[in-house]
């Protein structure tokens, strides 16, 4: 698929996601106008607030007005704080991205090392241990892992802070210290899934004829793995990695609540509880855009791992 078609598919998916997000937000129980006006407000006052918010218009007109503003970067204002939604998202986004990127980096490096080791020692106690530990890790909920890490490494050993967030610009070392445990909580399950993928892909690649030919030519194992095996096993790994990152962004919402991090996840939960519809819609669209960008980058990476994609594309 050409680059233009991929971009067109992204736009179509974003439009579809916008319709779904806007429609689901309208189905949330409760009347934002009643909540904003207060319990003592008269029906006339509630109706006045509803008109001011544009809630008295048909749903399709509300969506078109919202979408036309969103295209220009205006996602509306919070019903309660009065702050622009885009500004609040921009303020919270670095927190969520920091946790997600650190968790992804940890999961990628560890899974490649562990999965590669298991594939090279298939059938041994190393392989069985990696497979067993990965199966257990995949069954552990992220919030439970987070609470376990806090109890052990923060409360008992005191190696890491319990919660809060320090911006990178203020103190890089403290920024990293505050993110290690949340990233570990998010990354444990992803590391296990990716390690199994690396083991499976590498086991298949190492049985291919061109690998046997390379060995017959006398190439060293390090050269064979680095130059041929890893790259050919990379397509399946990157595909699973892209899916896992998208799932990881959903897990950030839970982890941010566990570690009291002021990111998009906390903002989403607070906005849902307060029925702040513009904020809910804005955060949902921001997460959808991030997922689409990740999928687009995964598609582009296929051109590196598989030359046939470049020819067809």
C-alpha cells in the first residue's frame, strides 16, 4: 500500500473514531447543563445553559460544529474549569508519553534479550524457565503488579518514590526515579508477550535454509543472528509491538491512578466522573491520534524489515 493510501486510511479512521467518540459521549447518563447549572437552578436557567453549550441542537449539528472547531485545534472548553481542552491535554500529555515510552523501551530491550536467549537454547532449562515466567507474567493484571512494586520497592526497600511526578525540565534524575515503577508495572506484561513472540519468530527463522547456508559458509553465530535472523524476525515482532503499545496506552489510565500521576489517564477518569463531555471527547481523540500514529510507524517499518514491501508499495 502506498504512502498516500496509508495517510488516507488514517484520516478515514480518525473521522470514524471521532463519530464514535462523540456519539458515545452523548450516551453518557446525566445532563451536563443540569450539572453545570446546579441543583437549585430553575428549568429556565438549565435551558439557558443548554442553549449556551449548544446542547439544544440536533446531534449531527453538534458533531459538525465540534468537528469543524477540532480541525483548527479548538476542542472546546472544560465545562467545570473553563480551561481550553487542548491546553489541558498539552499540559498532561508529557506525563503519559513519558510513562508509555519508558515502558515500551524497557519491554523492547528485555524481550529481545530474553526471547533471543530462549530461542538459542530451545529445549533447555533456560527455554523452559523463560516460557514459564512469561506465561505467569502475562496473567498478572497491571494494577496488581503496580501495587506489588510499590509495596516492595517503595514502601519496604525505599529505593523509589511512592507516587507523584517531577517534570524532566526540573530534575532529570528525579523524573526518571518517579517513572521507573509505573513503567515497570506497564512493561511486565508487554515484556512477557513480546519475549514469547521473539522466541517463536527466531525459532522459525533459525530453521530456514539460508541460515543453514550461512552456517555452512563458516559465518559466526553472532554475524548470522545480527545480520540475517533478527532482521527477518523483525516484521512479526514490530507488528506485535505496535498492537501492544496501543493496548499499553489503555493501561496507562489505570497505572496513572495507582501512582497518582497527572497524565491523560487521570484527566480522563476525573472528566468522566464529572461528566465533563468536551474534556472526555478531547482526551479520547488525543489517544486515538496517538494509536493511529503508532500504527502508521509500524506500517512504515515493514519497508525496512521486508524489502518486498518496498517493491509492492
